[in-house]
């Protein structure tokens, strides 16, 4: 806890702590860089990284429940709902009630969504390539392996 005296600034204890050396700060800055590269490479598609992931997972999985899609794309239910709503408005996905369970919502790409996803796949690897460009091949593999262990 810091202390103050009249007319002085709080006394901050001296430590070797530097925010720039902390994992959260470094990951946030790295994410900002990757997001900027994503926007440059994928900007013509007018999708967010989360929308992109959603469309890729839908193409990979075929028709799937909204709940499972959210889990597979690492989204919480509120985010999943918002992403699905925006993609539906653009006619990139369709939604229907599961005929075997009226509580389940099933999602799939529309033909236009499938076409758009194919076009995005064709350039998406460029985002990773540009993001990891400062690293050697071995460094890239090590980084991805280590980050996967933190998930």
C-alpha cells in the first residue's frame, strides 16, 4: 500500500517490476499486431477474426448446433449469439431448429457463406505468415508449441 504526506505524490515502492516484461502485456501487444495484419489481409471480406473463425468452423463441421459451434470456436454464449446474428444478416449462415430437439439451434453456411469461406481460406495463411515473419521456422514451431501448452 502506498502512503502520502501533505502536498506530495504517493510513495511507490521500488521494484524490478516492468509491465512491458509481463506475459499479459506481451500477449496483448502481439494480439494487436496480429489483428492489424488480419485487417490488412482480410479487410475486403469485412469479417472480424471471430466471425472468420466461426465460418471456418462451420465449413469444417457442416451443420452444427450453436452451442457446439461456440465451444469449437472458443466463444462464450453471448459472443456466439452476436456473431451468428451478424453473419445471418449478411446471409452467410442459416439457422434452423433441430427437428429432434426444439431447444437446439442448428447452423450451417449458406452457398454464399461457403463461397466466401473458400475465398478467405485461400489468403488466411498469409495472416500467420506475416505475424510470424520475424521468427525462424524453428522459432515459429517452438512459439506455437509453448502457446498451445498455455491454453
